[in-house]
């Protein structure tokens, strides 16, 4: 597929350079991507190569070794578009450095930020965000994890579930009830009372575990921001990174289309290339059109989020819905085009089919986001 034509949605040179660098890294993973994408723990070779690329510097502000003064949504998005096309494991490892540390970068104490954020930038430390619980998904106000002040410490008790990077992270940004509000708290993984276990495995293997907090004591300066104001930090994280899910989805869809196109051009049926037979040409063209439409909205939303994440969360949400739903349709069509070769285990298209499905749930399911957008539309208009 060609890159977007020059014009209104042309990427500035800085982002094109990042795109090229990310593409080079992603292609270099082809010898290990299949193995890494079936792993439920951090692949050391992927980590080594990602660290060497320096791309994780995009996950933190320049003050702590990052590439930009602030985390840039468009940069994260164009990089994820390239990484996800080749390896979901690589893509997740990259973006979680930002998602797991963003609240800390925005509002953490200097001592805690200085300890962890340079290591996040270099990938010497793995970050994670702990929000959901066994009985709590989208309704985060229903969490039961608590934080109580005891002298100059906070004591945490609770059970977080389906935590990306759980078990492998060096620290967790944990959302907990504190008094009448909800606080975000940095919890180093080696703190006594922190334990992890992996009761879950999803259709696209993922570094995922439950994190149990049993009388975990951390210094009060590990609270991120003001007491009871953690939801604002969670929302700021979503506002910055949600649109990057759209970028990853565009990359996965385009990778699937490349596979289907190569198959259709090289395979003959009834004396003609499959790419010219029956409805196959229409399917191919429809996929291409859908991808480019979602890419345009994604780049627009990501550029807006880079300027002001909170003010443009509605655009990021629209892009996330558009691209993840598109990805599901496109990958499904591509499997259909490839017939029995599309449903064969341990192939790239079968991997993409499994990896596309969770994208409609990560960082806000389609239905939850639609509900939020509808409320905003009804209240404020267009």
C-alpha cells in the first residue's frame, strides 16, 4: 500500500522519520514475531531490539530522556501503526511504557519521577497501569481497592485484574479509593505484599495478569497528584493514548490487506487470477477504501490530541471506534479472500484475525465509547 498522498493529511517530516524508523524496527522483528506474539510474558529479544531503537523515548517527556517536551499523541500513533502491522507483542510493549507512566509524568513527585521515568524511556523498567478488577471493567467508580494514610505511608489493599504487563512490570500505577475520592498511586512491583498470578489467557496471547495488593505500604510521595483526584489522571491518559489504538488498528488492517492481495494475485482459479474473479476485486477495493478513510480520521484526531488531548478526546474516541471496527471488517474479508489458507493455524493472517478482535475492547469498548459520545453530543451539540 502506498503512504497517504501529499496534501491536507500529509505528515510533517518529523513524523515521517519516526514512521520510517518504526517500520524498520517492525520488519526486523519478522524472525521472532510469531514466537513473541504467542508469549504471555515479555519476550527478551523484542525488549532488547525495542530498547536499542530508542523509540520508547516517545513514552515520556524530554525532561526524563524523552524525544518531545511532552508525550505526543501523533508520534505514538504513527509508530504504533507500523509496529502493530508486524507484532502485537512489540506494539503492546511500546505503548504500555507510555500508558503505565503517563500519570506519573504529569503529576508525580519529583523523587518518584526521577527514579522511574528515565528507566521507562530506556526500557530498563517496564510500566503498567492498574485500573480494572475481577468484577469491575468500564465502571471504574465501582472499584474496591483502597488506599489509607498511615503516618507517612499509604496502605493499599485490593485485587486488580486483566492488567497488561502484570507480572513483568517494575511498577504499577494503581487506581484506588481514598476517602471520598479515587487516587492514582505508584507501587513498585517489589514492594512487600504485591503478588501476581495469571488466571487468564485471551485469544491473542498478551502479557496479562492479576495484581493482588495485601497491606502494601508505599511512602505518601508515591501518590500521583492530589488525594482523591486520580480519575482526572486516568482521563488524561486515555485522552493521550486512545487514538493510538486506532493507529495500531490501521496498521493491522493494512497488513492483512497486503497478505490477501498477494494471495489473490498469485493464485489462479478457473483460469484467471483470484484478484479478478467474482466479488474478490470488490472486496479488495472495499478494504483499501475503508483503511484510507480510517487513516485520515486517525491522523486528524492524533494531530488534534497532540495539541490538546482533553479538548479533543471526542475525536480520539471516534477514531478509535472507526479504526477498530474497520480492522475487524477488513481482516475478516481478507480471511474470506484467502479461503482455507486464511484459517490455517500459525499463519500471519490467522494471527491478525485473533489480534484484531480485542482492539474493539481495549481502552474502552465500542459500546461504552458510543454512549459517552452520545451524551456529549446531546448535551453540547456538534
